[in-house]
C-alpha cells in the first residue's frame, strides 16, 4: 500500500515540475488515500472494513 502511495507521489512531483497542477493535485489525493489505508491497516482495520465494494 505504501508503494502505491510512493508511486503517486513520484507522479505528482513530475506533474508539478511540468506545470500540470491538476494532475499534481489528483496524484497527491491518491497518495494520501493509500497512506490512510496503510495507516488504518497498521492500526488493525481489515481492508474490507475500510474499502467498500
């Protein structure tokens, strides 16, 4: 999960460097999403409890 977050952050950084601000914001959002999922998993929540299908 953290690897996904890191990938989104890398893409956000590239977007920012190239003036693609909406793309940067979107990738930051998804990075924070996966960081939150990872933190909740670490706290003992099961992924099924966190992500609804």
